[in-house]
């Protein structure tokens, strides 16, 4: 499974450094728990730890010998693994590397980390939509888009309008749109069915943004059917369709 980690939103819940005996043999593998929201990712072993460090500093990888000296044999003057992780995270974010990919199993045990590819960091086309929504609080970021072929990190946008939110993904040749809100029990609902618009269809794009803006502006919190939809269980489109059904709409 593939997920996206926002380095500005994480905490390190548990850290155990590397340990060696007097003969230099490894007797304890490094162990790290990364918490982001409701998710906990479990890093176990030297290779996974370095996969994480390499994703943090993909432009200028850390020197292995110097870092391992601190982690293998800390002295009273050496930083702890926890403090090293904290410093590395801040440095990576300040260098413009806020988001990284993580491959993991269903129990969130990490297999590897990776920096985002160029497509996930190209916001030129999503900026077109952001300009159309310049009168509202709008934020662009890479996000996870799921379809039948798997999980994909794509440029995305979220715009808060009234009691609703417009969500948009750049899918390459087209845009994906959804409008979401909350019911009276604060469960997420979909204000309409999700839709896609070809990037070449300038009129269709304008009308879609206009209609979704009006829909969000007019939406007032209403009673839903009270069932929570968990996005991890569905593709993005399935998730937004189910959210719309949570308003009691038959499709």
C-alpha cells in the first residue's frame, strides 16, 4: 500500500537506536514509530531507517558513517536518535521537502520511503483552478488519489466555501472534482456526485467550478443517514459517491 506523509504533521512516538556489542556486532536494530493523525507507521531495521533518511534528503543524502557513529555509539555529547529525527525533519521541511511517499503493509509496517516524483510536485495546472477560486481560502498540496489501478500521489486542491469544500485532483489530461461537507452529526457527506473535466474543455471547467462554488455557498448542514465512510476502504470516486449517498440520496 502507498500513503503520503506530511512531515509538518508527524510526531515520533517511539525510537530505539542501533546497538552493537564490544565486537562491533549488531545486537539491536533501529525501531521508529511515526505518528500522523490516526495513522502510526512502524520502521524496523537499518535499511528502512536509511530509506527514510534518503527520502528526507534526496537532494543531498546524509553521510552514512557520520550519522551511524552518532546512532551506533552515542556519547554524553552525542544527540539521541529522537533529537536527530526531530532535527532532520525540520531541516527537510525548511528545504522544501514537506511530503514523502511511504510503502507499507496493511498493518502499517513500512517497506520503503521515497521522495515525490516530478509529476506530484508540478502544480502549474492545479494553479489554474486556484486562480478561479482566489476569493476563497484555497490550499494546494500533493494528495493520494486511489483508482482501480492503485494509489497515486497527485497535485490537488482544497477550497473552503461556506459550509462546503471543493476538492480537485490533477489527473494528467483531466481534473477530478468533488464537493464535500458535514452533516449535523459532523460526519462527512458529499454535496453532489464526483465529476471529471478534460483540461482542454475550458468552458466545461469554468462551469464546473462555478456550479460547485454555488453549491458549497448554498449548502446548510443537514441530517445525514449517520453512517461513517472510511476512505481507506474505497477508491477516491467510490468514496465520494458513498459520501453523496450519506445525504440520503439514491443513485
